[in-house]
């Protein structure tokens, strides 16, 4: 049994991770942590997340000694803020823990990216160089040997899974940028009290246009420019991404279907659709549903995920399963 | 034209009041105010409430000199916290303003009530004695001559309009307490950022059981005990109250119908229903819909209002219309 | 491995049952059925319920020969209309199947009840006499030996679990009827297209007041009269029931707490709360959360369940686990 | 006073029209009609639309003699299906009524368009030639003299108001098609019971991709190709459209701002935003909110309307006000 710790257990992704670790036959939950000054420190996790009552009653402890926690676990999930993950990961790694980081701190292999988009200097280039991007369906080989896995963001997961097959098969026109319009549930903004997240203020709107951190994450991993427009929707969980792309000359329906089928054959978490996906089919599931329509020289691909699961926690667990050679779907369904 | 000021214009009821004052042919909006240390001070009201854009762009000003504001208006709406209203009302009254207070500060004609339920000593007994309770359909005669009108709370409005006709007609069994179960939209908690109001945390639940301030407000004005259980619902506006009561011996359907019809004849804001009310029919309207069912010795009465309108702002405006002899529905529809 | 069939697999409870049977280590899904003339006959279940894609793709077959289906399974779940269940159960029973009926057809052990509340004559008194009411926490002993288990309705489950401990401990005043106000998500109305269920028409309202079938189901199993007022809420899943009761003379807080604790000790599906339950904590879970508040001679108990799970499918599975001696929580979490 | 009739009064747009006609100081409501075989025929409109109680109780009558109705009114609103409007309009026109058609029957000035996109032959080319497209902010001069006004669709209104200023000012790159992603509330699908509209099935999804009738409506009136992807959202009212466009070489922020300001100066219904629009600000209002962001060679414009008002009924009323020279905002606010 591997001992798994979760740092950042007070948030929504932390709660999902706790449920999955608890259910996993090869893992034992060694500890739940929050930052030392959190108001939640010391409370049972099921008091923060009522749905965990009767399942997990372990307290979330203040993370006072990182070293000590690192020595008591084999694997750690960092469901923490970007800069916190940046700071914590090395200590865990130096203590031979496998780190699954759900923040953006190790997602892009270029230090220069961090001051510009995340507002801090990246000072762990050694580890950044070794980090593996945990887009599970596309990076299995690298994940197998990884000690530091940077689990992709929610929008980047929905977007890349929808676009990558067409890029890999060279089906897109290079001169026009894919246009990604995506709508996320409010859990995407984290568990906190803000006017933006206030029930009475939530209403469909675009935000972070041209400035959202996930745009460069998507661009850098796809290797091409995209236009990414995130929206806040009036629902709790899920992301629906609608992506409009221009096809290369002469590309036909069959080539597109073939590209998707080839990319996701044997990948049970991606469910290719006859029709277009509907958000509720993926809520509370680890799946990514993808459908598309073609007309003339354009293709519209729609993908749907649960932002807290395939967009965060269940993808982290997929990566762990790959890393340790456990059956891919263990504890996911 | 009467000059009307609104104090507490940054909140949801303040915005509704501003719209109604703006539309009222006999009123001119003389000023919008917030407390001097509010982060909203100085902003145009339409920046706080986007739906007011193109309609009202007056700034909400810090309330630095109450005296000065009082001298510049004929009528003031206090959409402020209980203790703030308690403190402000006398200055306005002494400057000959008519005060429509939407807080609880002058609703119950007993000083002893305030320390217990509102947490402050009432020190304006002179004005408390003169305050008139603004339950518009039941208190017209007193409202006509009033200078200080205490507009009822949202739950008390929905509850009393449903229960009072049966009490006035002596149709209820005295030995059993009416059981009021009511569900309110989240605007009822005000415009602010709290975990309770956070989009992801809102989910149907009871709260304030046996301790909500509206229980004694209802009881004291009905003159009898009630059991009042408020709930928070996953919607923005509206209150639905379901009230279960035991009938006095031998009371029949016809007597109940007669009691309601007599109570609300010529009262256009109360719409008696053949069937039971549905919340969305009253959303964004000044109406109170009431329906009921009888079986054996029990009657169930259901009432529905928009908590921000009949439960606050439009009832205040009804009171103003009554006070000044304007047609009852002016600016309400 | 027991072979389990599901009749009525096109509905929401059918889909939940299919997921649980699929996950259960002691069950194998032998067939999914719908009535022979259903428009859904022949379709893969994952086409009807998109969330089942990648998990179960078995078609829902037209139920042409009940006899034949009965011979091919050990256990059958009837997620069918009341009269359909009434007609189907005997054939399955005569073929030695264990029947878990999720309809009302065998819930009340009095034939006279059916014409009055369900609109049909009950013609299988032999089986009705043998039917066991599947309120899992209260009826384990009888369920163990049962061949026909009548799984309780959703409202009756939420209501009885909240009231029964107080009745069993003789804590209630006999002269006043418990007042049950409950709000259900729209899935409670089944998977079908009606104006009432239309997205734009759904809005909090009471319905079926004094006439809902669940009132006599609750009354007959509690052995006392109740007033039951169901409401339709603007959410998909879940029931919150708020129950107001008068206590017998001299009953105190400790007695009430003791009654609940004693009733549900060792019953992991009922989670007693320090505070009052919130609906979302039980959504997509098999739990029933119960909390209460006492003041003077009144107690208010609030219970919350997922109407499709503890209110239907997961309670059926609990009964199956009890019936066959499988660990209580198998396939529930 | 002009006599105004509404055909199709049972639908959501019909109800909004009735409210606005009722409020309009220059109009009198001469009759409400539904098709002769409608189940709603004969019912008071406030029974179909509960929110109209106490405001309008006129019955919706079966439309048996079009001729007769036409002779009794000066203006008619056709809130009817496309083919029904196609058939009805000529009779009203021949009887000298001004026709405001809210369907698609007279929106595109090319007969060939109808069989392909609407499934019927257009047989009234004489009237089609005279029809004026009622995009109020852009077509005032033509509307003034019109007898047949084809009120634009909801998506086309949101889209064109956002795109047209940039086309008129020649700011767009001609080689790339504007990408319109829009999400509509469920009222957009009309007042009817379908599985798609069923509360439990509604969940964010794209639909009608490359095949929606509004695509050619938008394209033909803009005079250029667009890619239009409509989505169904989990809310009742409103449309949010996010439009991504490539700018012509060298176009800068100032030119874009100038184009919008020039286009909508003196047009109070379009509210240009500093930031991006939020859907709830336009719900239950006649406004169209428009905001935009520019980066490099791309602009993203977001527009928001209430689909039943600016996307249908209030735009029809705007057209009527223009047609008759009434103040633009009469009965809109």
C-alpha cells in the first residue's frame, strides 16, 4: 500500500482527491493538510465537505513541517495555489515522494512564463526541467517514469483533448487560430467567498479574455496559437468547450473521424460521441466526451469534462495509476 | 414633486427602490447614499447594479451629514441594517422627512424585544411609539397619517398575508400553533460575499430554526404563537411560504374562502388563486399570490411574493402611495 | 454470481440501478427491459442516459415474454409504473426470482388502499400479504427472508427515517399530527416530457396537497396520521423534508438525541447531524442526513436524501444486500 | 388609440407582447388569438401565464376568421410559427393592418431561402419584397414607412448588433469568418413539452451546429459568411453571444471603440460596456449590452439580450414605436 498525502484538502479538488484515495485499493490516506494559517486547520474534512461524512472523518492538519510530512508519505497531491506548489514540491521530491501537482507551477517548461502569467519567479528550474505534463491520454510514456507530474488545468484538458488529434494528423489550416469558447462551473473558481462567486451575482459571462493563464498553457503544449475565451456559467461543476477550426485544404469528414478514433482507441476516459456532448453526462464522472461537426472547410469540436475530476482530481489519479502501473480506471468509477 | 432619498442604495432592495422612485411620476430621486466607509461610496449606482445602466447613473454618495441629507429630501427610504436605521430615523423625522424604514428597527412596538432579538438597546422609544407597521393591505388607515413607517420583513409579509384573514374571521383552533415553512431566494441574505451565499455552497436547507428574528415579528403582529422554519433555496428571488393550520371546530371551505375574499377585496396586490401559487409568477412583480387547500380540520395556505419587492421595496412604495394619497399601484407595475 | 434483471431501465431510477448492479461484485446484469411498446425499446441504455456511455452499453429490450425473462434471472428490479409492477411481480415470484419492486404496488398491506389511491384493484392479495416493506434501517429482519420487497417511496423514506425514532421512543404528543413539508427535485416526476416538468415552467410550488399517494404510505407505516405537503423544487435530484412535531409532556433534548442515536447506531447510511442537513451533501449518495432542533414543546426534524438513490435505487440495493447477506454498503459508495 | 391584436398569445413572446401593449399609452389591446385547434383556445391568458394575473385577464380566442380579426385592429403582432405567419400576414396587410411578424417568414428577401431552411415554399413574393427587417437600431428609416415589419430572430439580433458596427466601419479582415458562439435560455425553444426542454435533461450543450436557421439570417443581413454555433443553457431567459473576429491590418483599439460609439450614439437600447456584459443585467429588460476586448489582430465582442424582449417582443414594440413616431422607449421600461 502506498501512503498518499493531500495538501490543500480544504478545497473542492482536495475533497475529490480524498474520496478517490480512500477508494483506491493500492493507496492509504496518510494525511490531509492545509496551510498552517488556514481557518480550516484542525477541522475534520467532513465538516468542510459535508458529503464526506460517514466516509472520511480525518482532520485537515496545518502543514507545519513539510519535511516531516514528506517523510511520512510515498505520494503527495498538491491541490494548492501556484506559488505554494512551486515552493512545496522540491521538499517532497527530495524526500523521494512522487508529486502530483494540480497547480500551474510546473506545467510549462519555460521559466520565463511564470513572472509574466503567474506573477512569481520560478526558482526551481532543476525540477521544472524534470516535470512531466500529465495529460494522461497523450503522455503515458513520460508519466510512467515521472516523479513530478504537473496535472493540466481544467480548460487546457478540455481544449487539448479536442484539438490535439487534428494537429497530430495535420488536418488544420495553419494560418487561422483555433477559437476556443469554453464555459466553466463556479467550482472552477475555488472554495471561497467572493462577490463574483456570490449566488446572486453569478450569471453567464465571459471573463479573463486574452489574459487567462490557461491560454499560454494550451498554446505552449499544442505548439500553436489559439484564441481562448473562458466563461463563467450558472452551474456548479463542468466545462463545455466549443472549438472552431479551419481545416487544411481538402480535408474530409473521414479523415477527422479517423484522427479522433486513432487518438483515443484504447483510451476509455475519452468517449467519442455520435452527436455533440451534453454537460450533465460528464458531471461527477472522470470522462471527457468529444463530438464534432464538419461543414466545408470548418470543423467544430465540442468537449465536456467535469472540471474537478478530469479537469483536476481524477486526471491526477489517472496519472498516478499510470505512474505505478495500476489498472487505468482504478478508483475512477 | 416629492424629493426622495435612498440610504443603503448599494444593496438589492436599494436598487429596486431606485428603479421605482425613478419611475414614479410624483417623486424625484434626490440622492442615493451608503455608509461613509462603504467601498461602494462614490460609484455610480449602475456600476453596482448593472441592470440600472441607461436608467439611473447617479452615484451612491457617502452619508457624511445626515442632517444635510435630511434637509434636502421630503421622504427617505432606509434600506439599511437594523441598528443603522435605529440611529438614522430620528434625525430624518426631526427634519420633517417621512421615513420608510425597511429594517426591523421600528417594527415591533416593544423596546424589550430589541436587545433579545436584534442585539441592541432601543433608545428611541418616542419614535418607536409613533411607528406604524406597513403591512399595506391591513394597515391603510394608520399608514395615511404616519411619519415613520416600518415596512415588514419578507417572511412576515408572506406569512401574515396568508394567516391574518383566518385569524380575523376566528377560523383557527387556538390550541395549535400555525406551522410556517418558508423558502427564500438568496437575495434575502443581502448583497455580500459569504461562504453561505457562495454559488457552490447554496443548496436547499433550513436555517435559523427557532431563532430567526422574523418569528417574533410574525407572532407579535398576529397576536399568537407560530412555528416558523425558514429555508434557503437555490434561486435568486422570491419567497414561498406553506402554512399548516388547524381549523376551529366545524369550520368549512366556504368560510375560509369567504375570509380570504373579504380580506382582499379591492386589494389588487393580493391575487387569490384557484390553485396553489407558483413562485415564478410573482418574481419581479409586486404581487402576493395566495392559495389554499382544506381537508378535515386542517387548512394549508401557500403564499408567494418576490422577497425584494412585496417583501421589501414595492411594499415600501405601496406605503408611500397610501401615505400621500397617490393611486395604490403607482410605479409598481 | 446472481443474475439481476432490471425492468423499466429507461427511467432515471433504472439508470441508477444499472450502474449499481454493474458495480456489484456479486451481481451480473442479465438484462435491461422496457415495456414492449416503448419508443426506447432496442436502444442501448447509454443512448438514453448519456452518462452511462463507456460503462454500460447493453440495449433495453422490449419485455415481450415475462416468463422467459423470469427464467433467466435470480433477482429482478421493477422500476415500473404501479400497475405494471402489480401485474409483473407474480410471474417473477412464481419463477423463484427475488423481486425488488420500486413502485407502490406492494407497499401497503391492505388491498382497499389501491383503488382509492392508485386507481386500480389489487388482485394479488397472496403476494401482497407476503410483501416486505423495504425501509432498510427498520426492517432488516423481515427483509432477510423476503422474496418480494416493496421498496419505499422517496418522500416516505425521508419522512419515516426522521419520525420513526421519536414514535418508537414514545416522545410525541398523540393529539397533534406531524406536519411534513418536503421539496423534491424534478427527477421525482420521472423521465418524460410534460409542461409541468418543462424547464421554463419549473418553479418552487406545493402540489398534491392532501391527495398525494405518499401520505397514506407514510401514515400506514407509521401507524398515525400525518399532514404531508410535497413541493416541486427547481433542482434535479434530492428531497429535503422538514417535519414539525409536538412533543409529549416533559420530553427533553437528551431524550430526542438518544432516540435518534439508538435508532441509527450501526446504520451507516443514516448520518445524524450536529446541525441541519443541506441537500447537496446527499446528492449522488446513498445517505440520509438527519438533524433536529428543539424548543419548548416542539421539535423540528430535517432529513435529506437523494430521491433516486436512498429514495429508490440505492435503497433497493441495500435491501438486496440485506436479503443475500452481502456487506451492507456493497456497490453503494 | 391604435387597436392592437396579438396572434400566438399562448407563447412566451405572446405574453410579453400582451404586457407591453397593455402598458402602452397609445395602444389598446383589441384581441388575443391562438390557432383554432389549440388546447389553450378560450382560456384567459392569465391562466396560461400566471404572472399576468391581476393585469390582463382577456381570453385567448381561437383564430377562426382572420378577415374579421384583421378588420378589428390597426396593428397585429404575429407571434406564430413561420409557416403560419407566412399564411396570415397577407390577409392582415390587405385589410390595412400594420403587421409586426416575429417569425422568420418575411425576414430574408429571397424566396429561395425558404424551402431550404424553413421547409416551405414562399408564395407571397409581393409582400416579401415589401417587408422591412426590423433591426431597430439599424433600420429606422425603412421601418418608418413599413406596413410589414419582419422582427429579427433572437440570435441574429444579438449577433448583428455586435458585428455590424465593425463591418460598416470596414475594420474586419475579409478572409476569416466571424465565429459566433451563443448560448440561449430555454424559453428560446418556445412554450411546449419536449424531452429536450425537460428540466432534468437541460444541460449546457451545442445544438443545430451548421444547420440553424439563424445562420443564413445573420449572413444574409450582414452580407458575409459567419460561423454560428448556438448552445442551450440551463437558464430560462437571455442570450449571450461571444464573437471572435480577425481585424483588418493595422486596425487599433480606438477605431473599434469609435465604430461602436458612432453606431449606437443616441440609441438608448444598446448599452456599450466598459467591461464585458453579464447576462442577468439584461434579463427582463429591453437592452442589448455590448462589450469587447482587442488583442493583436483579434477582437472579441460579447453581446447580451433578453431573448424574449430585445430578441423578440420588445424589439417588435421598438419597431412599432418607430413606425408610428411614438417615443422610442414607450412601454419598454
